[in-house]
C-alpha cells in the first residue's frame, strides 16, 4: 500500500512509464504463468507448439519491460553521477537529454544549475582577480604613504640632502615594478647643467653618466617647460622621445622636473623595460608627489645652509662660532691698524679630548665642554670674544691686548682649567694647550693670526701639553 502511495506522487509521465514497466515485468507474466499452469501443467492434452509461442511471448514482454525500466533508470544514474561531480566542484560536464518527460525536465534543470554554478564560479574568479588587484593597489598605496612619511621625517630632521635624495630614488624604484630611478640636480658651479645626484636599481651606464643641459634635447626642454614627459606602451612616441630612448637604450620612462620657486632645479627620471607597461594616472600622481618632496628637500637644504651661514653661536656652549670669530678678528685687525693699537688672538685645544670622551661618555663630555666654555668666557675682556672653533678647539679674541698681556690671560685660563673638577666617573680633570699670536707681529690678516696661533698649539703639544706657546 505504501508503495502505491509513493507511486502516486511521481510526476504524471514517469508514473505511467513505471506502471507500464511494472505491468510488463510483473502482472502480465504472472497472468500468463497462471494461465499456463491451469491449462498446460494440469491440463487435458494440449498443443506443445501453442505452449512454445506463449512462453516466447512471455519472454519478449518481460524483455520489453526490462528495456523500458533501463531507459528510465539510466538517466537517473547519469543525473546522480552529475550531481556528485557538481558536489565535487566539477561543472564542466553536460547531461544529454534523450526524452521529453519528467526525467528530461530534471536533466535540463540539472544542466541549467550546472551552467549557473559555472557562471557563478567565473564571477568568483573574476572577483578574485579584482580583489587581488585591489589588494595590490592597497599595498602599493601603503608603501607610497610610508615612503612619503619616511622622507618627510628625514626632511624635518634636517638630514643631509644627499641622504634624502638617495632615499627618494630608492623608494620610487620599489614603487615602479622592476624599475630604476635617477635624480639629477644642478652642478654646484654650473646651474645650466644637471648631473646625477642619486640613483637606485640602475644598470644603464648611459643614464649613470648622463648630463642634462637646460633647454637642450628632450629632458632639457622639459626643464624649461616644467612639464613631465612620459613614454610607455600606450603612448605613441614622438621623434624626440624615440631618439632619446634609442640613444640611452631605455624603453618605458617618465621624466619629472623638480621645481623650486618656479624654477627647475633638478629632474627625476623613472623607468623600466617591462613589456606592455603603462603609467597609470595613479602612478603619475604619486611621481608628482615625490618630485614635490624632492623640491621641498632641496629648498630645505638651501634654507638650512643659509641659516648656518647666519648663525654666530655654538649650540652647545653658547660661545661664538669659528665663522663669526674670523670675521670679527678681521674687523679688529683693520681697526687696530688704523688706530695703531694691538690685537691678540689665542687658540686653546683640550689635551687627550678623545680619550676623555671614550672613557666618560657623551653626556659627561657635554657637561665638561660647557664648564670649560664658562672659563673661557670669564677671561674674555669687555670688548673681547670667546669662541668654540671645533669639537675640542676654543679661541679668545682680545682687542687692545698685546702678546704679553694675551699670554698672561692664556696662562690664567690654563690654570683654571687644570684646577677644575669635572662631573665624570673616570677622568675628572682636563688640561689645555694654547698658542698666542698678535697683529702685526704674527700677521696682517685674520688667517695669518689664526694659523700662527694654531702652530703654537701644535708646538705646545709636542713639548708635553698643558702649556701656552
């Protein structure tokens, strides 16, 4: 009874086929068998030939039932195999539709499902590629941002211009795939010519030794116009661009002028030899930012240089620096010549300063230098000046003092330093050696007096240190 209930739920076409197959294989053979048992096994005498024909037809009917059942079962088996393939991720097959019944409809549905899954898989692959590209772009932008921050930190910390330009070229070469970067700046004594100042990942000797004349050829013209030049697989090169590529044996490149105060002071050349490479709009924007940072670094270097030229005091000791004391000494010599008055100059050098620094450390060394500076400053006259010339070298400018008077002041300074107790763990005392010079006895210029006093220091050291010559 349950079997027939289940059978009644089968779609109409398939239900009739199952009923026919069931009849052919079961009911009709059963009826025939009963007939044969009644009439021939317990029969009156019968005809053997008739019996043979009946058995033959029974076999044929049964065979037809099996064929019909096979025609229904095979598509079901194929669909089961196909669904298993789909479950395993294989959607490359397609069911062959042989009938127009419910099995055929089911086969077409499976084919549609397979086609939809195949389409979704293609969409996922495409989305995966897009996601991969997006991740690549994100990583590139993060690299650009971190590079710009690092360069900005170097600029704000007043690092050397050469170090900043090396960093810029290195970062650009990593952003442009398998690329190189060359940065050109004006020659110190020839602003009309640019030479290589920094480079990264470059193996082309032509570019390594390239010089750019302002207003001449492709790159020189770019300096005048201030406009970048691009050449890649999508841009049809002009004759000038093609000549530059052939002359320097390069393929894809971008040249961006470095503009400072509306004037080109340098140029960044970036490129690679990749097939089918294109400079995207984002690449162009990034390169412009790096060019601006190079311009900022250049301007910062110029301003820092000018600021140093304007400085007159040493940061650590607050004494005057060498540039100021030399200029002031020159002025005092001119005044002394006009007024027929003496002018003396003393140079001091700390004995064994490097040993003191090594054994006591930087902090103790800075404290010691500040304490010594106070001693030098105390002995400068009202119109005199105390200066720090270098790490361990100091000076006193003494207008209106002759060599004898200057020597006495130098000895007073030497004794003060010798008796000075320093805040350090190992070496707690220092000594100094000095040299005295006077105008006009030892020279008529600042350079001559400074050289004479420095010679006195050298002699004092050879004679055992801690003395004034």
